């Protein structure tokens, strides 16, 4: 079993990007340009490594390999994004890997690209990349190929050595459990569960009971064996259930207007463990957004647009308007889910204003709202 933290360290030990791995400070999948660049690198790495895994490490400075981390990115449907643009798409997996020196809300992203044995190429236009284009990795560059795929150097033995040197140990596992419970989450309710005498899942969060149902908020869940963060949220509530074979996380999102908030199930993630030492993660979006009176929403939407206009002009807000700012991201999300199609764009455009707002919780709410909308978008991509 590979310890993903060790794997990242071993990849970075090569210092420079190569034909089998790339590194990024962050991913930008909110724009066409960002999507095109990401899929291009996936295409190039896959074509350059038809017989072994290749990797992208996210949250690392390019010039000196400093691990600065990135936001937790929990969208397993990123595979759908690749499938939408590439013919013969490779299978990819995005994992969030915690590092001891990073804050709890920061991780290093690890994209694993599994070998497909087939040449990947763009099946439709995206940004400046025309349909039919294919790329290959040459050193640290993803370069276009004009005619036919050139021979690629073999990386099988190099990757095998790196992965073998990243195998887990009892010491790493025990240290991970103790660190999770005693150090990083000593102020929370923390638990662990062993599955199939091999896998250890640790989780922590603040517990509350609403109408007889137990929820956890500010939740952190990790698969300790692989040093992978399975779930992290600064706001949303989750419920946790498990038996001897499966661990189930049901995420809820709190939505409402005029201080009337209800919990709506958003996504159910199940991790099923097998006796043969394997596990499988399945995600199912179960979100049924609340519907409101359109006339009332139109009034609320315009009022929130006026708030953004004030921020843009640096006009001081009243006390009531400052309170309304706390709910602005969720209001825009509700409006979008009720047919205000431009609300999502306006919310995304407001990112610099919300990031610079004096109350940091407003920007946290923005990131949570965009995360929910991203889940819904990728779930619909076929």
C-alpha cells in the first residue's frame, strides 16, 4: 500500500519536472483556459507513459519545490471533465494529501494518471486547442505532436522504484493515527475504525444533534494508511455511518433565506473495503435544491447585486448590510439553483471582492458555495 505523502516527497526529490510528473501551484478549473491546460497535461503525460503511472503534484512552488499547499479539492467527478474533452481518456484519480506543517484546510493535491495503452487526443475544441490535437511529454514540457506519435522513453522501472520506496509501514500508520487524534484534532471528538484488519479510517469533528439526528461539522476524515484526506469542510455538516465493510459519509448543505435554514443532503460517499486488500470509493450526488418564489428571489438577488456594487466602489456598508454579506454566497447559489443562470457567473466574478472582505468567513462561504456548484456541474458532464 502506497503512502501518498512519501510518494509526493519521492517525486519532488527528482527536483525538476519530467516526462512522468508535473507540478503546479494550483489548479484553475473555473475557466476555459485553465481546463484546457489541465487536460493538455493529462493528455501529454498519458501519451508519454503508456505502461506506467504518471503524476501531477498540486500545491508546490515551481522554482524551489516549497510545499505551500492548496485548497481541499473533493471532486471525484474530475474524471468526467477529462472524458468530455479527450478521446481514449486515461483513468485519473485526485487525492488530497495532508502535510504536518500545513494548516488543516490546506493539502497537497496528487493527480494519478493510470496507463491506458492508447493514444489520447482532443475530440473537441477547447480554448486555443483544436479538436484532433494530441500532446506528449518531453522533459518538463507538454508539446503538441504534428503527425504521429514519436517513440517514448520507458519510465516503467523509474516509476516502479519510486512507488516501491513509498510503501507504507506500521510505524507510519501508528504515527499517523496518534498525530491525527492527539495533535491535530485534540480539541474535537476524534475516532478511528479498522477495516479488514488492514485499513484505518480516522475522523474528527464537532458533534451536534438536530431533531434526533447526529451531525458533525468542521469535519476531517483521513485514510491513514495512504495519508489521504477523504473529506474536509470548514462549514458543511455530515453524518457518518459504518459497518465492518463500508464507511459512508453523507454531506449536507445548509440553505435558506430570511434566517430559515434547513439541511439538504448533498452527496453520499461510500468507501467499501475488501478482504483482498483493496477498497473502492463511490460517490452519488443526492442533492434536491429547495425552490422559492421567483418574485421574492428576484428582489433578494437585486439587493445582493447592490451589495457587490457597493464593495466595488468601496462604499461603507451599514450594519444590516454587513450581516447580509455573511449569506451572500449562499443566496447567489440558491438563485442559480432556482433558474437565475447568471448568478453563478456573478458570484465567480466577485471572488476578489469577497477574498478581500474584512470578515474572512465570507470568503470561506464563497469557496463552499462554489464547491457545491462544481459538484453539480461535473456530475452532469457526460
